[in-house]
């Protein structure tokens, strides 16, 4: 049975009661200190207090997503990364103790990016977009190449997967968004399906898998339905992000889930056919009436996670799941 989730921030706002009203019981959380005001989740008491606080609101923290503390030294291969990896392993141990069995992580030194804001959509809704030409790559010196980043990733994953196995935490790698080969002089390596397969092949473990972010793979130019079946046959899809886009990585915009380039009904049939029973959530929805107008892109949940868009997308997801005979909890 699929666990239908939402990304709900630690600060209690409208998303908390709205999620409850929509029947959401499992949530995805980012518990970095800038959001909680506490130590990162490598501190057990900090993590336990957040688990208990969400439980009081009627939610189980099913998974965590994003950088829960500063990952710069790990991703860039800088001195001190071994200390940070030890903290990461401690975080995995704490997650297991608290019953959190999913960690969605990425290996993007710059995080996910958009360079276009407030793009008009239907009825005055707005979305974000990305145009690679606006990054001016020809004028940017390379400070981290792909081979070095692959080395850094291999160094990291070889050391943390044993800890994930001990803790019973499934690590779900999120592909690079946007999947450009280079942004601002820093390589991005998870830019196509073969790169995701290469990552999976580095470590043979039931705790090593993927976040299948549909729209990111779509902007790669991949056949996303075929990829569900390819990775699903390996039991490597742990977590799914539902959103849609128009365009490819060089130039794309976010859309409403029924308005983009993806055959969503076919995707949900594919998830049904592979017997997917992991976690699934809406992602990057358009900003609808009542949502604030962003003045800049700050990553994280700065845009695309407003309550109105999440409500819309949860309804859309439930309709497709019901129509394709999928069950959720």
C-alpha cells in the first residue's frame, strides 16, 4: 500500500490542518536547524522532540528530505568531510531509533535551482522555470568537474550505506534539478537515467535506491514510463515526487499536474504494475490565489510548496490512484 505524504515544515501553519483534513497521516520533514531552531537530527534528543511534536499533530514522520545539516564539505570533498560523514551516520542511527525509514538526499552542491519566477499560468496562478542560457556558463571557470564529484559521491555512499543498513533506513537519491551538466562552474552528475543506474551499481544494498522525481527525469528527455518499469524491476524506487513540466532542462517551466508533457495516467498505471508500495508526495505546485509572491529564489521550500497548490495536487493524485486501482494510507 502506498504511503501518501506531504512535505510539511516544522513551523505550524495552514499546511498542518489542511494535511489532516485531506487524510494525510504520513509526512516528510526537513529538520535542519534553520527550520527547527534546534540541533540537527544527528542529535537524538532534537530529532525525538520533533517526532513527538508531529505526532501530537496527528502525523508520523515517515521520511526526511534534503540536507539536514551543512553537506558542503561532503559534496565538495573538503577537509572535515569525515567528521561530517560520522554525523550523518549518527543521524541515520537516530532515524532508525525513531522509526523513520526513508531519507531522500541529493548530491547537488548548489541544490535545486530556478532562475525564472512568477511565470503566468491559467487564472493568474504563477509557476517557476529555468533557462540554462541565462546562467552564462561560457564565462564561468570550472571549480568542480564531474569526475571529482563522482569520486566524492562514491566516497560518501560507500561509508553511509552500511550505517543505513544497520538503522533500517532506505536512502533514496534525488536526481539533479535541473539536470544540467554544469551550473556556475560546478558539475552536476545525476543528469540522466544511466547516471542513476551508475549510482545504484556502486553499492549493492536493499537500502540504496532512488527518489523518482518524475518531472526531473522528464526534463532529462527520458522516457519516464519506461524508467518506472526499469528501476521498478530492480525494486529501487523508494519514493516518488509528483509534478509536471513543459520543456527540457535547457528551458522549462513548472505546470499544473495535468497540463505538462507527461501522461500522468500512464505513469500511475506503471506504478501500479510494478507494485510500488513506497512513499509518494506532490511536489512544486503552481502558486494559486492566496499564496505570497516570491521576490527571489531561495531553494528549499521557498516556492512551489504553498498550501493551495498542495491541496490541488493531492486531490489530483487521489483521483488518479482511485481510477487506477491503487490503494493508499
